[in-house]
């Protein structure tokens, strides 16, 4: 990994940048001029082409988790063209397409970092709304350019449409990592996916690419036809239908729970086979009740997972390229972002908004 601490005076200089930012808890974004560091020895600079909108962007813009640093430039699903490389960079050259997900730094030396689990480093630096090693505030991908250590960027293969790649740098790796870790990307397994949104539809695509049997659990009956006919889902359960849920008890080897709204975990645990795992990747603000007895009686587990390390993220992108997988997206101009936020809050998108930054931001720089 590259050096964690920026030491060169050259790297501490600034270049003008332009994006859209939220200034207060209204969460409304508007044009914003700011600066980024120049390209350091271990850095690549990128012209941002596309940036996905994650539900967490909305939460942070409105400071709904009481941790926002204003002004806030959101965006951690970034795809761009490399415009400059530092003298130590070996992974990229000018003209390459690179992707940046949820993190841009870590300590590089702890047990997690040395095991390619930078996402669990205690000093991990988020792509936006965090302080970088030099003390500056990180700004995200709703902007014209980006500078990042090469270690925290992934190479994007030529065969994938870039607008569909962007959400995979958060939504994709968030489901791929636990599916891989818990052995659910194996032929013959039966996977449950709770929620068919940005994360859920990626879990379905990864699973179906290698022949995993998939059951979607949803509160929305109107998603059944699309799930089965377009995504190839094998079974679709309405979580409020007690007969359907009862009939499926004990049939799932593992479940990826992508839902961020408060909901009971007990009916999901009941769906698991003996030794099954319920992996929570959605993050409800209210803690759920823990169903202890169903766990004990089936030697079942409830686990959590957060994105993935850089090695695994590159593996996920390469897997997607091999199987021709990208996210289903609605591409929007930059000035539509506030309307998009309103629609995200209403779950009115199939399945991810992606901002066409390069063609619609109108950067003055």
C-alpha cells in the first residue's frame, strides 16, 4: 500500500474544483467551488464521468445520523478517466478508466489492512464527510474531478457500460463481499434477498450469474413480475403473507438483508436452514429485536457486513466483467439531483440514480 501520510509540500498544494454541495440540514444541494490537493506521488487524478446516488448520500445531506460536516459534497460511487498519475503510480496510466468507492484511505498497517480488509480499519477514511490524513475534509463525487491514492481505486474493464458500473462500487461490493465470505456464491446454494432495490438487485444478478437459486423477500407485490421475468428470480415471497412465509421455512442457506427501514428479523431467521446465516447490510436507524431462540434451535447466525476491501472490490468488478453484470440505472443531469433525492426517499427508482457528471455539471475549471 502507498504511504498513508502525505508529506510532500507539492502534495499539499490545491487545485480548483467544482461540484454540488449541501450546506445545512435541508439537504438541498447547489453549486459549490472548493479545492482538492494536486496529484501526489502515490495519487491518480480523475475527470469524473459518472457518480451514483446512494441512499446514505441523502441521510448525510440531511444530517440524519448526526455526523455531517458541512458543506457536504456527497458521492462514493465514482467512475472517471485518469488525467494524471504520480511518480510512484504503477496500476494506472493517463486515459485509463478508474473507479472509487466508499473509502479513500486507511492506516495501512493494522491487522485488517494487512489482510486486505481496509474497510474494517479503525482509521479508514470515507470518500466524503471525513478528515483525510492531512487534516482536510474529504469531498465526494458530485464534482468535476477527484484525487485519490492509487491503492483506493480499481481498474474498470473496457467491456462494461460506465454508468452501470458506478453503483457497483458501493451497492455491488456491499452484497458481493458477504455473499463470497459466507459461501453463498456457490452453485447449489439457495440465497434469500430481502428488498429489491439498489443492493438487492445486484445480489440477485451476482447469484444468478453462477446458477445460485434465489428467493426474493419483499413487501411489494408489484415487484414480483419484474423480479422473476427480468432478473430470473426463482421464488418471490411477500413478507406480509404468512402462508407464503410459513411454506418457505427452513429452505434458505443464507439471506442478504438489504432493507434499511425498521423490520422484524424473526420471520427471516425462520426461513434459514440449520447453520444458515442472515447477513445484515442495510442499516436501520432503530435497532431490531434479536430472536435468540430461533438462533439457538437451528444453530443459525446473524451477521453484518460493510462494503469490502480493495482487493475484493477489484475481484467483484472483474467478476462483473466476466459475466456482463452492471446495475440497472436511471441516468440524470446534475441539476436534477435534488429531485432525485426526493425520489430516493420515496424509493422511486429502478434501481439506482447515476449522475452524468461529465456532460451536465458545466464545470468552469
